[in-house]
């Protein structure tokens, strides 16, 4: 299992052409709630969560854990990218021996500009420096067309498709020596 420990986390903020990736701070709480309450964001990831529940359960600093990046555009959080060894909401046994999993959630108004691609590529570059030689895996619904396009653009290749939660799921891997 790939553990992102204090040897690599938190990294210094990562700047890309248009974005900054950094660890979460208290000022990101509203954006994290917005993302998780959004029906568009939740459409293929289990549905939106009630805002009142989120207001209750989201901690003061949301997502304060290794591998959880907030993505900022012009000083405002527009999404999150996460690299972690936890099982996503798919049958746990499908996650190959604790491989690191990539997840991404962006506010709908930030879609269609290439921001998710730019942020994920930067996070994957960071990961390959932090844990050289480690593959990264990704799950997404095949109906999630934007996510499927992003996965292909980032270099993930299909390992298998399977049915879960009433939908076809896609399991892809990005090998380290690509
Ligand atoms: C999945 C998700 C991150 C994809 O967002 P996205 O904005 O489509 O992804 P990208 O960053 O790759 O952007 C690609 C789009 O930006 C456009 N674009 C505009 N300027 C661009 C630029 N400078 N560079 C690259 N693409 C650019 C592309 O043409 C493309 O648009 P199109 O699909 O309308 O043709 C987003 O839809 C999302 O957050 N969904 C909800 C959460 C979710 O389902 N996550 C998956 C969990 S497995």
C-alpha cells in the first residue's frame, strides 16, 4: 500500500500555468460543501449530499489528509483532486492491493476549460516524484463522459468494466513507466 506520509506531505503549493494545487485550509470549507451538494457534480458519484448535512459534518478544515489537493484559480477554490490508498465507493476487493486511487471533483462552472486536466496532470507528476514507480488507478462510471475523456487524456488505460450500483463502472490504470 502506498502511504503518503510526512516525508512527502504536505508539499509546497504546486503552480501550473493557470492553477495552484495546495493542501486544504479553513477557507476552502464553503467550496467543498458547494461541490458535494451540487447535483451536477454528484450525478455519477452517488448523488449530491444534503447541504444541511454537509454543514454539520464537514470539519473546519475539510479534507485535511495526505493526497488531498484543493485546486485554486485566481485565489478561489474550484475543485479537489485526491490521490489516496483508500477504496472508492466500489467493491473494496477491486482496488488492487491498496494501489493509489485518483479522484477529482470540480465545480460545474469550472468545467470545460481544461482545469481538471491541468490539475490532475500536476498531481500525478507530483505523485510520480513522491512515489516513483507506483501505478495509479481510477474508477469512473462509463456514462460519465467528461470523466472518461479526462481519464484517457491523463493516460489511464482500461483494465476492466463491471456492473456496480446499477451502472457500468470503468477501472483504469496509469502505469508509472509511461
Ligand atoms: C470529471 C470532470 C472533472 C471533468 O471536467 P472537464 O472540465 O470536462 O475536464 P477537463 O479539465 O479535461 O476539460 C476538458 C474540457 O475543457 C475544454 N478546454 C477549454 N480550454 C481548454 C484548455 N486550455 N486545455 C484543455 N481543455 C480545454 C476542452 O475542450 C473540454 O471541453 P469539452 O469536453 O466541452 O469539449 C468534471 O466533469 C467533474 O468534476 N465532474 C463531477 C465529478 C466527477 O464525476 N468526478 C469523477 C469521479 S471518478
